[in-house]
C-alpha cells in the first residue's frame, strides 16, 4: 500500500504540474497570496497605507484566513529561498501549496475508498476521474482555496473512518484530527460552514444514537467533545478576528464589500437551479455518483447520509446566493469531491457489466469531456491560446501569454510522460495487491 500511495502522490503532482500556472488569475488570487505572505513575514494581514488601495473599504482583504494559515510552512520555505536568491518570489513559492494539497487529496481519496472496501484499482480510478475528469484540474493551477478545502474534507473523512474502525477504543486522536480538519474547512471559506454543519450533525448524531460497537455513553460523549473542540475553537477565533477588525463578530470583509446590496435572496433560486444544471453538464459523472451513493446507503448508512446532508445544506445556501453564477464551478467543487467517494463502486459496476472495455471507454469519455471544458477555460484562465499564425501562447509555470518554445514543449511532455508512468505503476501495484488480497469492490 505504501508504494501505491507514493506513486499516486507523485503521479498526481507531476500531472498537475503539467498545467500549473502559479501566480495569476483575477485580483482575489493576488490578495490571497498577499495575506499569506503578510501573515508569516509581518505577523499580521493588515495592509499598509500603500496597499489599502487594493481593499478600499477596509485595512484588510475580505477573505477567510484559513488558506493563509495553512500555507505557513511553504511561505517560510519561500522566505528562505528568497534570502538565498532574491530573484525567487516568496509568493511564487507559496502557490506550490495548491498542487501539493491536490496530490495529498488524491492519496486521501484512495485511502478512504480502500477503507470502505473498494478494490485498489477501483479506488485509483476514482482518483483519476476526480483529478482529471472534473474542475479539480482547473483549480489546482493557481492559488484557489477549494483544493485545500477538499484535502481537509478528505482528511476529516479519513480520520473519522479510522476512529470508527478502532471502536470501542476512544481514538481521541482521530476524532481530534477530524474536528481540526473540519475547522480548517470552515476557516478557508466562510460559507462552507454548511458543509461542516452537515458532517458534524451526521457524525455526532450517529455516535450518540448508533455507535459502531458497544461503547459506554460517557465515552461517546467524550469523543464528540474532542471532535467539537477544534471546530468551536476555530469558530471562536474567526468571530474574534471579525470583532477586532470590524467591531462585530458576524461582520466580515464581504459585508463591507457588498455594502447595502443583497447577498442572499430566495428570488435567486430559479436562476441558480439553471446554474446547477449547467454544472451537471460540466461534470456529468456527479449524477451517477449521486445515484451510486443512494444505492450504497444501506451498506454505508452514516457515510452516505453524512455526505448527502452536507451537500444538501451547502447547495441550499448556494441556491439563494445572488452571485452563485459568477464562480459556480469553483464554489461547488468541494461537494463534487465528496460525491467522488462513490466512484469506486461505479468502476466496479462498469467492470462487472462491461468486462471487456467498458471502464476504458468511460474513462476516456469523462476525461476528454473535462479537457474540453478545461481548455475552453474555467474562471477566465485558459492554459493555452492558439494564435492566428498557429503559434501557441501558454499560461503555464508563472508565465502569462509566452510563446511555447521547443524547450517549454520538452518540459511539458516530460512532466506529462513521467506523471503518466507513475500512474501506470500505481495501477500495476493496485492490480497486484488486489490479486494477493482478492479484494472486490461493492457492485451497484
């Protein structure tokens, strides 16, 4: 298993590096990077008088602080490298957090799938479809917070499953990790609190009402307390930050930016339902994954119901968010990642019903469909632009609109081939492990 994990990690990292941009995108991404750099080099995210021009309504950018905090080790690495060579950008190094988080998310999805009883090759298929068959590929290119949110969600799910496996032992550490990871989700994007609420309600309720094994009520209550403490601590920290910045605990920078404009409205629901339909067209496998989860609800009741509750609560908020259509693909990506937990069962069913080439055809169709939208452009950030003279402008590796010279193409294909070889090696490892352990995934 250890070999498969590293092969997946480096395969994902190298393939994400093929289209990695780094610094770039719209102003929000530059401000996220500023927050991270300021926090770890100045000890505060407060803007100087010269910088306030980027945030005219406040001395702070409006974003939640989670991504800046989590980026700390990589920011400090950037500081050290900048000290050794002043041409190295601290913010440029900081952006590497995102593909690293993407590779970690891939490994965690694999681990969760295997823990839920999937054959390793089916778990690997789920990883491939999430990473290369969804907008995950688009938002791992720059300093978007959603990839980190997904990694934290998967860490929480993995830790919770490990705690269930160890019952009736207390497993305090795993419960604490699950709570800390969900706290990080909430700290990375305020509105994802609804996803956290759904998972907390489902897991906490299941622990009280339907424990995995015979466990004293006092132990179950203590587990929930350990689970909730990091989440509550993060919530208190966020409220305190808001109070210190804006004088009110529930006022954020977003309130100041929106002013008197309406942020949430029931009247937005009809239009946003249309947006959701477009999202299904963008990533059609979510419908199959949702159906697969429904079929599997009797086998994994708490897991399935917790994911469904989290997704329903989060979608209820997005449906009344008046600007959901602006960045809907990105906003919904964490929920797409949660639904990807059902992909290994889809893979097993495809292999069972179409044993010759069904899985191959499905893989090609889903990845090519995603590449079409990826190249067409998510969030106004295309990786390539073909000019009238046939030459290609690339928006890769910290460059904006540079011609792809021969050396750039060599690097591009070296990363692509090397990453693909890692994934092929992972597939061979998974097949070998499945043969040795005679593992079969649940079939729908």
